[in-house]
């Protein structure tokens, strides 16, 4: 019961992050669950099963507020689901010893992206909506790649898809986030099916997935309020550093680093994390007060 409560808290924390930033639910929840000692494939399976519920709720909310470009969703969803299925099968075929450093490496890259984007690089990019729709030859491969990385690496659909779509300048930011969140439902379903094939239902703890989902559903309305009171740059810098710190220890230990080397690396990452948060705080203070 205590472990289920802890997983529910992890789901709550991850949904607060995702609701405030529009990304990093998978990276945050996967990092925290891995640090709790669960196997990588089981962690990703648990996260994606829970995401079936959280992404459905998120997609419904975005649809209600007309934040969804359905053409983008329909083109990205099917390749994303296929990529998610294949990524889950690949991760399931790896041993825990080999999968853990691979997943840690992917999560470090995602954590560094979030950390730098919301501290040094000035927050989420913004673009004006263009007149030409995005081509299928761009959207379909993007969906397949992001879906594969999301399942195999324990996160990545939002951090990969959202910046790529925003950088084109052809969609409003609100529709980018709404379309990415809505299409993620298909990725969660595809990845969950892949884990059921690769792991079998007997190796998946559905109680863990239910606890993670319960925490996420509780956090969903809180996250909407959190967006109003907490600067995204500050939250992004804090979460990105947490992801890098937790997975940096895992990767260095898997590489055979000594205890002293791991401790030294942890201190260095912590100092850089604190500096990034300080940069984000300074940037927030320089921003003009809303009218």
C-alpha cells in the first residue's frame, strides 16, 4: 500500500509538470519510478498504461477549448502508435542491465533539453501561424520517430514533437500543444499493446499503472491553476535538472564509475542545475508585469 501511495504521488507530480509545461510527463514519471528500483521495461509499460487515461482526459479538454488541429492529429497518430509499439517491443527484448543505461541516456538528453530550453534559451519557443499546412512527409516520420523514442526511452513524445512543430512557424502554439497532447493517446495505446506483447500481462503490475493514473487525474485540475501562479521557466529548469541528476547517477554507475566519481559527478550536476535555476529566476524577475 505504501508503494502504491508513492507511485500515486509520482503520477501527481509528473502531471503537474506536464500540465504546466506541455511536456515531460513520461520523462519525469519514468525517472522517478526508475529511482524507486523498478525495471526499465516495467516502468515504461506502467507509464504508458497510465497515459491512456491521462492523454484521453487531456485530449478531451483541448478539444473542448478548440486547441486541436485534427489534420495534424490524424497524420501523426497512426505512425506514432506504430513507433510506440515497436519501441515497446524493442525495450521489452533488452535485459534490465542493458536497458537501464540506454533509457537513462535518452532521459538525460530529454532532461538537458528541458533544462536548457527553460533556463538559458529563454523558455518555450513561439511562432506565428502560417498559411500552408504541414506536409505529410514531415508529420508522419516525426510521429513515428517520437513514438518510438517515447516507448523505448521512457519519454519523448512531447519534447520531440512540440519543438519540431513550433519551429515550422505554421501552427499556433496552443494548437501545437493541443494536437501533440491529443495524438499522444494513440502512442500510449500502441506502446501499451507493444509491452503486452513483449512482456506479457503477468509481468505488468496494473495496480501500479492505476495508482499512477489516479495521481495524474488528481493533478490535472491543479496543474491548470499552477500555470497561472508558477512561471514555466522556473518549473522547467527545476524539472529538467531533476531528470538529469537522477539519470546521471544511473548512467555513471552503469559505466562502472567508482563511488567517489559518482559523487563528484552528482555534485557537478547539482551545481550546474542550481546555476540554471538561478538564471531562470533572474529572467523571470526581469520580465515585465502583466498588464
